[in-house]
C-alpha cells in the first residue's frame, strides 16, 4: 500500500493533534450520549472536557458518526415533546 503525499500529511496532522492524555474511543462512547444531550439543551460542561471531546471527534470519524446520530436522536426526541 502506497500513501499519497496528502494522506501522509493528513496522518501527520492527526498525530500532531493527538494529546497523550486524550480519551480513547471506549471512553468517548461512555460520554457521547450525555454530551449530546447537553449540547441540545444548551448546557455546558467543563471547557477542558468539551475541548477534549471536540478534539477527539475531529480526529475520529467513527466517534463523530456515532455522535452525529446520537445528537439527531436527542434533537428528534426534543422536538417530539414540544
């Protein structure tokens, strides 16, 4: 498998953006539902936690997809209660 120059640059950016204390996908899965509910309701958590979650979602397409689905479900539920 040969990587293109753009793919290599993208991987290097992801590596540079990764923090040693960053949450892994398992930890992220445990907090995504609550985080989505908070965003939809307008609540805010700790700035540090919000930044860590956003950083992980930016760099992890699988977690981002799961989060987007969870957020859509929460928003739909909120609209259904109106």
